[in-house]
C-alpha cells in the first residue's frame, strides 16, 4: 500500500503538498528525509528521468515529473508498480487542474497543503490492490511501466552525497585560504615590526642624545 506522498517543485525542491500514512506501524521520518534529499538532488543536477522507481529497504519510491512538479510516493515493495504510477497520475491531473498557474509563484513550503484531502481520498482507492477497481487498472494498458528505470536508494543518494561533500570541501578550502591569507598578512606585519622597531628605537635614542647635547652644550 501507499505509505507516504510528497509533491515538490523540481526547480528548487520546495515541498508543495504532502500526504502522510495514518498507519503508525512504520516510522516514516527516515524515508521522508530520503525523499527530501531526492528533491534536493533533482534541483541541483536535474532529474535523471521523468519517471523512476527507487528501492529503499522494504519499500520503494516511485515518482513522476510533469510541468516542473515532482509527484512522489513511498509504497511497500510488493505493491504493484503499475498501480503506484496510476495513483501518481491521478494526483498529477488534479493538482495541475487546481494549482498549475500558482506553482512558479509559491514562496513558502506546503503552500498547497489543502491538497492532502484529495491525496487521502485517492490513496484509499488504491489501498488494496486486490479490489476489482484496481485489478481492472492492472489489466489496463494506459500506463506502461516496464521501461521505467529502477535504482537503489544508495546509488541515487550517494551521488548527491558526494556532490554535497565536494561543495563542503570547496567551501572549507575557501575559508581556510582566506584564513591563511589573513595569517600571512599578520606575520608580514609582525616581521616588519621586528625588523624596523629596533632601528627606529636606536634612531630615536641618537636623536635624543644629539638634542640633549645641543641643549646643554650650546
């Protein structure tokens, strides 16, 4: 069955709407974090495909992208992929009908959280793959899923994590370079002080002695 549903803007990964599983048997926080990492990766390097399935433990993410919006769901690994994409297509059509003109201007997370009502209602229709309605959908050829790529979560997120590490290393190197430059300037100033202060002191003493001689002997 469907466990988690998230809708986000591809350009920046901004979450637009969400549908959570009411069954508390599974802790979904880790998977929700993975989903947000997927969105972040898409915003940074672009999606690898407009439709993809990603295995993660006992579950699988399925997503489709349409109109700059990513519709993603987490389902049991044994849940039919075809039904998962039918479910996402239903969400996509209704979301686009209601909000397609507002997606680009949305400025805050979950700007369309009211869409959760439709998500929950639609999810119930797809909850049991053995119902006659869903059996008919499985026999329907409207959605072709055989060619949809399936990857492992570690393969997908690993690339994003390496990118994040490279960005962090670059930021660290920039910071350290600036610190090194500042330290070099300080050392240079200290070297100048050590070099010229004694000379200046000696010169000052000589000038003082000459002035005193002038004062007392003239």
